[in-house]
């Protein structure tokens, strides 16, 4: 387990000391995210009129919304990965089947070529015998 890290961050204009097992860079990244969410709220004129507690609740809701959207996206991506893995598995199965069929076809071609060669030799031999017999009959 890594050592506990502490980092001073500025959130909403106030300095906080964050502690955790994450790197300081990560803790700063979290603070930047929170500051960006605060800034988004501060840019809305309607929100400026709300009480501090209402602003905090709205900030919490926005962060929760981001969380659930990110969680849904992760689920969709995981489902997509699972579908792609199944597709890859199926394609590998098809590839193996096609390779097997190709090997069988190559073997069949080889046998047919050999058979054709034998038949051609047999044909030549029979033609020669026929020719000899025709010559004998002519004599």
C-alpha cells in the first residue's frame, strides 16, 4: 500500500489540506474539477441569488449528475468491449474454420492433380496401345 499523501489545494478561494493515498497531482486535479463546477454555477445569474446552502446542494447535485453520467458511460463502454470481444472470438472461430477448410481444399487440389496426372499418363498409354493396335491391324 502506498504512503498517505497530503496536498494543499485551493477550492472556492479557500486553502484546504487534502490527505489520501493518491498522488498530489490527483488531489490537485480533484480540486480543479470542484473549482470548475463552482465556476459553472457562479456564471449562472439565477444561482448567484441562492443561499450558500442551496448553492452547495446544487453543486453536490451537479457532481452527482457527472458521476452517474460517467458511470453510465463506463457501463456502455464495458458492454461495447464485451460485444467486441465476442465479435473477435467469433471471427477467430470463423478464421480457424476457414483455415481448416482451406487446408482441406488444398489437400483435395493436390489429390486431384495427382489423379489427373495419373489419368493423363493412363490416357497416353492407352492411346499408344491403340495406335500400335491400329498399326498392326493395317499390316
